[in-house]
C-alpha cells in the first residue's frame, strides 16, 4: 500500500497546484462523474458537482486514480437510475486506442501472465490459455510506434471524414490525449447533440465503412454486364474508392497481382498491358470502368474492399454509440501512466508529442526496478532494466513505472 499512498499524494499535489480550469462548454453541472480510487477497487459513479471549485475540492481530497465524466448532459446527473437523470443530449465521441490497432511493437513491450497456471509470454494475451483459463494479468507499455498509429487514425477521422464529408466545424471538434495509448475526439455541436443510438450507429457505420453498398456509391453492373462506377472528383466514399482504384491500377505489377486469386492469369496480363488505357478512362467524366473485357463487377468489388480496409478508421464502436458512456475527464491524470488527459488544439495536433507534452511531474526519484523494456519519457530513454536494481529516474518516468507496476519504492 506504500506505493498507492505515494501515488495518491502525487496526484493530490497535481490537483492542488496544476489542475487547469475546464472549458466552460463542458457544463460541469450537467455531467455525471465517476471515480476509481487508489484504496478502493469499486467504481464510484452517479456523482455530480455544481461547479469547477466543488469538483476540484473533491479531487484534492481523494486524489483519484482515474476520473471520468459523461458524454451526456442530464438534468439530474446524480440520480442513481438512468431514467431518473432526464437525458438532455450527448456529445458525439470517438475513442481511438492503440490496443485496437495491429502493431508489431506490442510483441516487443507488452506481456501477460495467466492467472491460473502462471504461463507468461510477450505480446497480447490469447483469448484462452492452454490450461483453459481466460483471465490474465497484463503489462501494456506506451511507445512512439503505437502512439503514432493512434495519432494517424485520429487524423484520418477528422481530416478525411468529419470536416470534408460531414461539414463539421473544426471549432466544434475537441481532441484529447487519453493519458495512456490513444486519443478521444468529441464533437460539441447542436447537430450531434440529440442523435439517437441508432443514428450514432449509422454515423459510425459510415466512418468505418461497415455495410457499404457499392451500388449506392455508383459501382454497378448495367445491361450487357457493362460495369459503371463513380468519378475521381466525387466527395466521400465515392471519390475515395475511385481514387483507390486508380492508384491500385497505377501501381500494379505481376508480383502484387498474385494476391487476387479470382483473377485468371490471362486477365492479369490484359490489365498490365492496358494499364495506361484503364487509368485514362478512370479520369474521364463520366469515368469508364469497362475498358478491359473480363474485369467483372466482382473483381472491382474485391479491389475496392481493400479501399475500405485502408481508409476506414479503427475506433472503439461501442463508445461512439453509447449515449450514457463515461469518458476520461480533461486535464485529469491517468492512473496507468501518471500522464495528463491533455486537450489539444486541432491546429497543433500533428506536432503533439504525448510522451513530452502530457508530462506534469518534475524532479527526480530513485526506485527499485523490475524487469522492463526500454521506454522514452520526454527526451530521455530509460532502461531496459533488470530485476531488483536501484535506478535514478525523472519523477514523471518513475511515476509511470510505479503505475505500471514495474517498480517499487525503496525501503527506508
């Protein structure tokens, strides 16, 4: 418990000296709050505060491990039952987390241990251990690679979809580093406020390309099996899939055509031979998708399914659909890292470095390290460390290691 007491004290000092006043548009008095404490494993929710001062007093007293607030606005946010809160509306939220993204770095710095038989290994845990158990202790780390993947997915959402396709005002888009391995996007506007769960699901389906109907996008087979398709200059998914088709044909070689098992060898040769003509016809208005006899609608669909896979952002779908979801509070500390859930101006997002910009603790600390991989904090690389050695770290890096259970405090 000494470690938990120390971390609680550090978090309390942050809330006392550095916790910034929240954006007034958050409307604190209409939000439900939830907490996880260092000395109490049960989740506390259905809390409310009249103003920022009242909220801060609570944070100073409890120094919580995690702080959450609702995406929704309520008339009575402290009511214990949802139907008694009187829902007003809910911001649209997108949660992008490196945990949901395929990355090789997870096999280098993450690890797990079966709670039943003790089997351990690097990487994400399997669904079921060899012993039949399905529960694991996990150690997940933050590195530049997984954070960059999460950043790229976040950029994809607002640069490729929200602003150009849905005409969302950039001023209504709020971006926040989660404090751990990803980012949150929140849209605060009247147009999204009263969307039902079904409407939010439709919006998520559009963003992720789930259930896309190519015929609706203008790709279909007409009389005499002539294939028609959208134009390069069209907006949204129509232009997106056409541009992908153009780039795909442009970069086509005999080598990468092996990926397409439905295309016969003679047809592959025809496509390569007629590549200039195909590209020229795709640039026409209207475009001509029927330049090579034998390329059927199903062949084009096979190619364009790759476009959906490439362009669709990977987000946590249940978070976006749920109109009662709690999300991490702006400027609060994340109990798995000690980093700040940092709001980021949209213009500064591309240059944002969470392992530098979200650091709040200054100073030095000595800790007894456990075996752990190399990690970066600020401009400094730490580790890799072996078991049981006393090491000097920055206070921010040390708190991170303590939060990850990869270090302990020296005994007096």
